[in-house]
């Protein structure tokens, strides 16, 4: 069983989008997948409910409740946790104790980057991270690679001493797909395949 936590101290960075895309990919690959929704907004749960009639359905689980991990089915192979928006390290303790990998999405704005710095410092000091038992990586998200702002943000993130596991381009497709309970990985058009390529480094980092 592989457990992946997606968390950020800043709202609006695409945390739920990343969690749902990863959950869909795992389910499409044939893995029994659980999406733990730890955000009171419940967006990830609604996405999973819209997907419930598909062969690659994902089981939603309320991560705001105590002892959430005890309700994970025994046959679960992939657990994706959508952390609460605006959570800091101390708010994530119950998830940090169970996760195998932690992804921190960062959007290319000064406010997002500044908010992430103390968060990364806290996480880097966590015992499981320090001992190498919890892999930690950044995900550049909502990037516009042709702009100086995004280019400078990527350069800055690359200098933080952590893996930059993916550089995901900004696209309204994610908004549409989330509303439908779908993902990029449900389609094979040429336009979608181009965006799928953005995810390959992240998938390799997680599963290699």
C-alpha cells in the first residue's frame, strides 16, 4: 500500500486537483484507490462521488474524522490524502505518521512562495522526513512556462534542496475535469496527452 499526502499552507494552489488526478491515475492503472478528504470543504469527496459509476471509481473517505485510517479497506493499494487547505505541519501530524510521500504544490507567485518557506522548514524537521521514512517533494503548479514569473519561480524552487517532482502547466481543463469527476488520464486526445506528459516526472518520482 502506498500513501501519498498532498498538503500546502496556502489555499488555491491546486492541492485538490493534484490529489484527484493522482487518485484517478492509480484507479485507471487498476489499483484499489482511496481518496482521503481531510479538507472540510469536501471538494475531493464530491469529485469521487461524481466518478462512482466508472470502472475506475475511487472510494472517498472523510479524513476530518478521528481514526480515519481505521476505515481504510484492507484491500486498498493506493491512498491519496487531500490535506486541509492552509494546514501547517502541526495540523498534519495524524497524516504525516501514515504517509509514504508528501507533495507540496507551489504556485508561481511571491505570496505563495513566501507562505511555503516556513511550511517546508517545519516539514523538513519532522522526524520521519529527517530519517528518510517520509519522502518530501515540491510540485510547481499553475505554471505558465512562457512567462518570466513562472521561470523565476521554477528556478527558485530548484534551489531549495528538495526534489521538484513536476512542473504542471496552468490549464482550465483541470477545473472542467474536476467538476465532472474526471481526470486527464481518462482521455487520450492529442491535447490531453500533452498535459499528461507534465505528470510523468511526478509519477516516476512516486512509484519508481
